[in-house]
């Protein structure tokens, strides 16, 4: 029993965000209206007819895809607009001696917050986390907070942003002397030294002597190091108390063993603890080396990373921990060890999950600086807000062991001296970003204003965090690029331009290098464009339009954008070039918006290794065969074609000498990969029956895979990603159309109607098609190449959940899941 409560305590300790103990989720019983009136900020505004909901919430994901939506297909063709949120609340243990704050993890965008009718401020950047001090404006009963969210000036993003209070909100109560917002900075190195800065906020009008007691707690709940020291904290100021602790033989944080510790900082006035603040951290050391790339804890390794946008597919931008963990876990199984938060501050939950699952993070601030990429983007606010937004990002995130580098921007137009993107559509801007620029637009001998701006941004970061390198995702590989010329980037990072990589040691002597972005291959799960050994560029050149009536791309690794390269080609360079620290592939998951190479009705990306619904595309297994030691044998495509049709069969494998293919038991030959090859291929004639691939090592069969020609669609097969979940959790259920023998019907596109009984509701549906115009919030979905996904959100009551799926001419699908309490 004791063990159980220790475990529970530990689970709680390691899941709470780094915060004062009085920080409470403030997400229930909000009211929402997609409308605008200044009166909506007033305390007694009549809001009884408003929709009641629980945050996080994204109103755009609930809408229809329309060519007329001003976000355009780059923004996902979903609605924008102005929405208001209101919440009535009491503070039961209200005390005049306490301080009250409201913390927002992120509101997209231009949020203005009012408490009891008083305007607290506006925060333009939709990805920043922020706090308001509401002490002066709240009372015990009858408080109202109102939030106006203005995402009406569109387009303002090159991808789907979401709309609303799409991240968590907290109500924070503290004493009048407390640890400041994001008030700890913990640096822990491989040798066990821990530097701790605790910022003490004294809101009283008298100086106080405050003792800071820092305790380090290991994963068993044991205090393994403790120290105290006193600081004189002046009235109305924030004072930093610094301590140095040490831990013997700490368990290091790494991508394979992400060991975490907890710092408990207590503030004592005399003997009384007046505040307690917990911070998760990890011990690790790393370096980027110009010759040998990346080292973690003394071990040379490749950063095998992906870029991801923040949306969670059919859930939109509204964050949910289970969806974030699923997104990362599927990548982890592939062998991926790093995430680039492209191109904006992530949700805190993402970094928590990266800490605990073992991902290296490139934490990125902006997609644009002063010069805009879309008509109404953050560039409008940059001059006024960049310092604050960048500061907040670094101060919020600098305790995460997963965060290994900061990026001060992605493909900012300030790389060149003048680049007027002001009049471009998002599509044109996107293309121009990837075009080559005239050398005369690059800096001369003097440091340009843009190089100075680069220095300014890097200095802000370095001042707040001297422990991590600064980089930027550039798309101008010349050393005359204003960002490189500034000398302020610790790591040279550029996107694509694989032909220039060999010149890096010459162009940037002594500087480490990473491919901040790579690949941009174009794939639709389940669609195979043959002949597969031809490389298709789409569009052929960046300035040409591209059309194809299918609106699909190819699931063989044989299609990519004109500025990019195939997965295999890129990986071969990364793998065989020691000075390349690694890469961040564009992208791990498909995302809503930016449907290159198509335009509407395409409305989500083709770049992902995993589709929007979470189904891996075939290339996933190439990475798994290279990045993990798990046994991999993946033969594709399916085996349902027209008799006599010529079909290319590819196979990814590892841990074997060769592979042999059989069509209806007739050998089609033995193949093995040559150096620099990552798949083998057979070109065969289709005949119904089966294809079987056999992998052998030292002459012995080590693995086999058989694909049968599927018969007529017979029934719906459900597979849930878990058999039970806790209250308010998500369950992801795969729905597949299969024949009577349970073979996937690869061409099936039946409409499936879902019915949920018991303790869950439908949170979203999807099938990974980039052109589906079906709503993400619905009780039905068409299968796409045989599959679709339904996401269930469990209620707050324990009990059973029964999901049924019905489709014309098919037998029902059925599955039972348990909803349990924590
Ligand atoms: C890059 C850009 C990404 C995305 C990608 C598509 O240039 O940084 O945000 O647009 O191109 O290939």
C-alpha cells in the first residue's frame, strides 16, 4: 500500500508542470461564442446561451473546408474569425494576503484578456505562453474572465494554426513572496553538478530575508541532495538566489534512458515554508563538433530527427497529452530520436513528453522576423514583441533536458538584404523561399542590419541560457547569408541544398553543421506511382504549377518537391558524412495545410512519414530498418491489381543477408542491398494469390512476410491502441475493411458510420486522405485505401465503452474499451 502511494506521489511529481503547488488547471466550464462585440468583456454580459465547453479548444477544426475560407489551402482552408471565451468563477479560499495569476499556455492569436471587465493585455503571437497578474481585480465570488481571440486577419500562417484557447490555462495562487513565473533555472551536467537559480518575487512593501531550500529528488522519491541559503529580497523586486549542489553518479538523461530528477525549491520565511516550486530536470552533457557531429554524454550519435507542426490531425490544434504522446511514440518506434518544433514555441506538454520519452529537441521561435511571408503574419508584431516572445520561450523551456538547441528562426527573409515578400500569396511566398537568390542580394563586407538583428536575437538567447547552442534553419547556404555572416550562430543549419553540404567544412571552417530541415518527399499512403525507379519531381521546377487529377503522390520513395530529395538519398548523405550532426526530416507527420504540390481541394500535407490519421506510410519501415535494431521486413505494395499488370515490389529489411520473393510459390529471385542502397525491388506481373518474401541470414530463414490478394470486402475490423484508458483520455481506434479471411482490402473506400455507447464520445475522425472534404468532427468517415481512424474521448465516469461501425454491405465492427479512474 505504501509503495502504491509512493508511486502515485512520484507519478504526480513527475507529471505536474514546473510550477507553484497552487497552480490549478482552469479549463472546465468555459463558455464560447464565435462572434464579436466589445460588450462581451463586461462582467454581466448575458452569456447564458453560449456554448459550454472544456478547454483546450480549437473552433477552426469544427468547421468545413472551403475554398473561400481566407486561410487558404496553405492554412488548411478552415475558418478563422473572432471568438470569445468567458468563464465565471469563485475563489473559495480567497485571501487578501495571496497573489492570483492566470496562465495561458497558448492562444491563437491576438488574445485580449479581461478579468471582471478590466483589460489585462493583448498577446499577438499565438504560440507564446503568458501570465497575467489578476490579484488586484479578483474577489471571492462572482468573477468573470473573458478572452477575445482574433484570428480574423488572414492569411497569417503558412500552415494550419487553429483558432482559440487551444492550450491549457491555469489559475495560480501564491503567497506574496513566491517563486517567480518560470522562476527556476536548473543546469545539470554529466558529472553531477547542478546549478540552481531561484528567482524570488517579493510583492510586499518591505524587504525580507528568505531562505531557499533546494532538494533534489530521484525517481524513487528519495532526496539525494539538499542545500539552503538565505537571500535578502527587497520589496517589490525579483531576487535571484544561486546555489550549487552535486549528486554522485547521477543516472544520465539520454534518448535511450531518459532519466529525470526533480528539484523541489522551498522558500522559507523563518521556519515557515511560504512557497514550494518543483522543476523536472536531467543530467546530460553534449557537444556539436565540426568534424564528428553530435555527441551526447560522450557518445557520438546522429540526430535522427523530424520536423513537426503542432496540429494533432482531426483534433486540430487543441492539445491533448494522449495525442501528443501517441504522435511521439509512433516516431520513437521508428527510431526517431529528435523533434524540431517547427516553426514556433511548442506546447509545454510536448516538451514534457520529449523529456520522458527521450527526444532531442530543437526549440524554435519564429517562421518570420521583420519581413512577412504571408500578408497578416507575425511580422506585423515582430518589432514590438520579438524580445518578449523570445525571452518567454527560453525562460519557459530552459530546464528541459530534451531541449538541446535553440533556433531563432526558419528561412527568414532577412538572410538576404532585400526580399520583399509583402505582396505575395502564401503559395508564392513558399515557392520563393525555396528558390535560389541572386548573389548580389547577399551582404557585403559591412555587417548588414539583418546580421545585426541576428546577433541581437542570439544575444537574447545566450544571455538567458549560456548552456545551449543557437542555430537557425536557413535556406541560403552561402557564407554571405546575413545570418551566417553575423557569426552569432553556433551551429550552421540549413534546409535542403544537399549539393552544398560537401562545401560546409570549407565555407564554415570550425563550425558544426546540422541539416535543420531535409527531404520534403511527397507521399500519399496507399498510392503507388510506377515505374517506381523513376524519380518524380512535383512541381518539376519551383515556379511551375503541378496538377494531377488524382491529387495524390507516391508511397514509393520516388517523389519529392523540386527543392528537395528522396528519403533514401538524404539519409545516405547524413549516414556517411561524419560532420553532419543529423537531420530534421520534413516532416514526421502529415499536417493540416501546405498541400504542396497541389492546391484546393488538397488541404493537408503530403510530406509526412506518417499520415494525418497516424498510419505509417511505407517509408516508415526504411527508417526503422536503419535507425533501430528491431528486426524489419516490410514488403509493399499490396497484392490486389489487374491480372497481368506490371508491379514493382519493394522491400525494406535489416539483420539479414538477403531476401527472396515468391509469387504463388515461384521464386522471383534473391536480392540484397548494395552499399548506399536502402531497399530492394522486383518487377513482376500480377497474378492473384500471394506474394511472400523470405529473409535469410547465414542461409537460415529469419523472417517471412506474406501478402494475400484480398477478396470482396466482408467486415469492419477495429483495433484500439489500448484496451482501457483513464478518465478524459483518448483512445485511437483503427477501422479497416477486410475480406472474410481478415485480409485488408486495399482499395476499399466504404463510408463507415460509428456509434459509441457508454463512457466516451467521438473526438474526431480521419483517414489520412489529403483531399477529403469530410469534417473532422463527425460520426462517420470514408475508408481511404482500406483504413480510417476514430478517436474517442473518455468521460469522467468509470465504465465500459462500446464502439460499433456500420457500412453498407459489410458486417459490423465492434470493440469494447474500459474507462477507468486514475
Ligand atoms: C521549407 C519550409 C517549411 C515547409 C517546407 C516544404 O522551405 O521551411 O516550412 O514549407 O519548405 O517543403
